[in-house]
C-alpha cells in the first residue's frame, strides 16, 4: 500500500534483488532509492547520488533529452534511461537507474514483483507530471546494465539503442518504422534505408541482426554486441513483429 513518506510525499516500497526500493513522489519531484543509490528527478534535472559513507558522489544531468521508463526482458527489470544532449544534439543514451526483481519461486518474490509493478505504474504517472518528453520502452539483456539494449517507442517508429565497443553509452543503432522501413546510421553514407515486410526477413547471424529481401539476400545488418544469443533473437523477434505485413499488403521485400 502507498503511505506518506517522511518528507510528506507519497511513498511505495518493493523488495528487489538490489535491496529495498523506495519511491517517493511529490509535486515537482520523484525520488527513487535502493541501497546506496538515489535518483532525484525534477522538471529540469536528473540527480544521481551514491552514498559512500562519509562522502557522497553527486552527479547532476540536465533533462534536455528524452526520458524512458523501461521494463526488462527476460527478468522484468525496471530501468530509467536518459538521452544525453551535447551542443544541442543527441549524444547517446544512458541507463541512469535500475533494479532487478528477486528471482525465486516463492510467495515473497511474487509479492516483490507485484510491488515492483505498482512502483512502475506510479512512476510512469509521476514522470509524466514532471513534464518533458518520456516514452515507453523495453530493455533487453540480463547482463551488465551497460550492455542492455533499449527498444523504445518514439512517435510513429521504434528506436534501438545499443552500446558499441569501447563506448560508455548506448547509441542509436537503427529505427524501425510502421511501414516496414528500417533506417541504419552509417558513417560513410549518413544512413542506409531498407524496406522489410516479413518477420522471416529479420534474422540473427553472430552478433548481427540481419535484414534480407524476398530472395534472402542481405540488404542491411546491424551489430548488436554484448547480448546473449537468446536476447539477440528476442530483439529480432520484436523487430519482425513490427515490420510483418499480411501477404500482399504493400508488396514484399
């Protein structure tokens, strides 16, 4: 049940694999705390605090970019991602806060997951009330938080963000549009755009998501490192669901 927190805000708590997660919401403020980590969200800034005993590390990041609230696959983690902006331009995206549910076959773990669901629902409302752009997303991967892939709804398309080799943040790997277009950033050409209208044209080969035409010839491929093979196949499945069209609708690629 929700209750009144010490600072006068409404509070919710849930047991997680990272410790007791506590959410406190009040007008103009959202505060999440688990273990030694605290995230404070306001209308203009996201503030990260790491309690290190006698000293605390504090980092403040402007909320100039998009903010995503994501649930995880396969473990149903809860993650908050913030798009970074440098010199007025998008400069990648970073997972600034996250927790994993308690994984066990017990009534206690099921109760903890139910409480985490309640925090997710309340958090979505609270973030919306802060203003700024926020959207729905799924994060894929059960490994290190830096290695997770974000699959986010952005208006009429979905964006896939993944961390490349030797990078400290995720970058836009591709956009997948409702009409079957897949747009891939390319250093030489700017972008590569292909049209795929069948889920069978989206496959996995090694670290790559492959896109093929109706003759099974590759027309584009995108490296998605770090993910386990089963997680990469899950990403391909979700992309395939988006582009798949009934036979004859809009032709075939």
